[in-house]
C-alpha cells in the first residue's frame, strides 16, 4: 500500500486539502487527530505531559491545550520535550491505521501532518504533497482561526521550517491562495497522478 504525505505550514489550508481528498474517497490519516487520541486521560503520554509540564493538566485530568501550546511554541527546548513524548506514539498509531487500511484493500492513503519534513518522515513515504500559501495570508488565517495575537501567530509560523525548504522536497505543490475552485482543480490533478500509482521512492 502506498502512503502519500500531505503537509503544509500553519495556515496553509492543509486540512482543507485533506478534506477534498477525503471527499474524493481517499482515506486520510490525520496526525493531529492521532495526537489528540494519544494524550487522552489515562494514557501514558498524558501522564508524562503532566509530569514534564506542571500546570497544564488540572486536578480533574483535563489537558489545557492552549497553555501547553503557549509554552512549546515559545521555547524550542520545551517543544522538543513534548515531541519526544508524543511523536513516537503518533507513529505507532499511524502504522496501525495504515495496516488496517491495507487489509481492507485500499491502494493508497494520505498521511496528513504538519511536521513531516521537520521529522524527516518524507523518506519513508511514497511521495510528498505540500500545500503552499503566502505568509501574510497564513498569518491572517491563524489569527482568525485561533483568536491569537499577531505575535502568537508569528511565533507558531516561525517554529516551522520555511515553506521554501519544504518545496524543494515536495513532489507536488498545491498553491492555496484563496480561490477554492482553483484549489479543488489542483487536488484533482494530483489525485489523478496518485491513482496511476505515482511513487517517488525514498529520499
């Protein structure tokens, strides 16, 4: 079974593109959803986060995601500590989902994740799809979506590798400048290539 990575910096519209793939019948494995599942109360990751980041889990065991995000996006060391807790567990869950989809006969799936390139995961994927958008547009989207300040939004953007660096590794680039009909057309063009069995191989 082929697995194609779908990535894009925050505010690029990656999730919108993932939805378009899903609407076309392609199974999408969402790393953000897996990240939420692996830190549910009662999990090992939840307990580790509570120990490593005092104050982000209340007495009832509820994880304050906004407080945790504020800490990790402001400090690379804190971000690395969180990633070390969460990312191996996300990888395990993603592998299990991939195996289940393969057993059901799907020829390929999309793995949607923001940090594919940062974590070097593109080397294990059959191809990489990048969703691109101008930085100022991404900034506005993040501020509107999350209700964050410009400073907070810029900190989150700065925490990721520059889009230009990711574009050098991408097999497909979907440009999301705001025109939804054009975006859908680009997704359909990429999907046509994937259905023909496109595989870039390991990098």
